[in-house]
C-alpha cells in the first residue's frame, strides 16, 4: 500500500513510472534515493518551465489570430486554402 501511495504521489507531480521504478530500485538495493529524487524533481521542474513558456507563445499566437480574425471580412476569404487565419500567421518568424 505504501508503494502504491508513493507511485501515485510521484505520478501526480509528473514523474514517469520508469523514473519511479528507478527510485524504488534504490530502496531495494538498500540505498537512500534522495539525491536521485532531487535530480528527477529538478529535471521535471525544468521541463514544466519549458512547457509553460511554449504555452505562453501559443497563447500569444492565439490572441493574435483572434485579433486578426476580427478585422477580416469572411466574404473576402480565398477559396484556394482551407483557412488563411491559421496558415498565414504560422509562417511568421517568432
């Protein structure tokens, strides 16, 4: 039961089953896993930070798309593509 609680708690902060298995292996070898766990936590924190930054960029792109869409007349939409609202802004450099 304790191991299951540990796995659930680890997954809730984004650690993978493989990573949690590594931590359990430390204990099974009689080693203290603290240093390894700190590394996993820091790595996950960095990954989350990167994901947040990417989401911020996507959010800004969406806001720009919405602003652009408000100024366009659907009657002037070209029939050549599916939707220029999405295709054209994606071509702009970041």
